[in-house]
C-alpha cells in the first residue's frame, strides 16, 4: 500500500494501476485474507480514513464516470462507512477505465468457513446417496463451479472421469471456493459406477426436467462442454435421460449453469 500523498504525485495510468492494486489489497485485508506482508499497517490513520483518502484521490481523476463519482461520493458520506463497498466500487471503476476486467477467479470473495460448535468444525450436511459423475470436463473454471454447486446443493460425492482437468488447477481451486476440500470426490472411469445404483444422465433428447422422476438416491452423469455425454455414459444410464427444455437460436447452456438447474430440481424433489 502507498501513502495517499505520494499518489497525488503520480499521473494517469500509473496512478490508476496503483490505486486499483491498493483497493484490491484493502478488500482482502477487510475480509481477513490479505497476503502476508500486504496487511494494512499505516499507524498514522485508521483503515477507514485511508480508504476515504484513496477515494478522494480517485475522485479527482478526469476519466471517472459521473455515475461512479456520484456513487463513491455518496459512500464517503454514509454512516457507518462501508469500507469494502467503497473499495469494491472504486476498484471496479478503475479497472473499467484501465480496460482490464477481472475473470471470475480474480474476484475478491468472502471465505465461508464452516461453523464451529464447541470448538469443533461442524459436520457437512448432505443428501445421502446423491452423487454426481462429471465426464471429461476440460475447463478448470467449469470444474470448480461444479464442485461448488455439488457441495452447496448437498451432493454426497462427486466422481471425476479420467478425462476431467485437475481439481488442483488454480482456476478450479478459485472457482470452487474451498469446496474441493469439503466434499468427498474420487477420480474413476465410468465402469467403476455400480449398476446396482440408479444412474441417469443430463443430456438433450430426454424427459423434460419438470416431468422426470428423480431417484431418492443415485448418480447423475454430466457430460463434457464440447460433446455432451458419451455413448458409454448414455448406455450406463439405467434410470433414463433428463433434459432442460430451452428456446432461443442457440438453445445452449454452460455446463455449470445446466448442472445448477439439475441440482435444484433434484433436491427439490427430495424435499417434497
């Protein structure tokens, strides 16, 4: 982080880049996830006063939009002062001016630690027997999203085919938001799935999702971004095929979005 007085000495793009970095570091500090050495440490002023000083520097930028200037000025007057909202608004406006837009894995998102009870981490709640098999998911972002949805919606276990990308990939780790560590998962071929379990596949050409009879326990197979479910996966689906009806010229959904819709419908059927 840099002294606000020194920022006034910088101009144009250099000042904007420094400000964006400072606001990002401050957001992480507010959330308690600041990198070692980047914690707020100005003893001459409180963190709130420091953020306000940086915002006032930015408000003098000739390229700031009228809407952004109005929003940030309003935030400076609010009581209590919302440090994180001010940092986030200023940082994103700066990135817009610079022409750099954050990818999902660059977003500064609050961690969600497990609740503690009597000094021990709470046990994860899930629907017993609800499992998912991800077949050949190549995008780390998509795989992380699938982990996050599976964990959040209560799947007991997530299976990964040998063709899936590595969950350890930085982009997968980022989009999974810690869920890779909290949900049970295993890498295995389709043949490892027991035929004694009800297995169905999310794919076009099947029963509309509102009419599909979801099993109380079973495994849902979701196919790759490019090819969908493989012929082997379709043959493995002893409980049928479920389809999300769509309109539009493309009639296509991102695999993570489609999986989220599927999980909502499946868990809704279990609750009812």
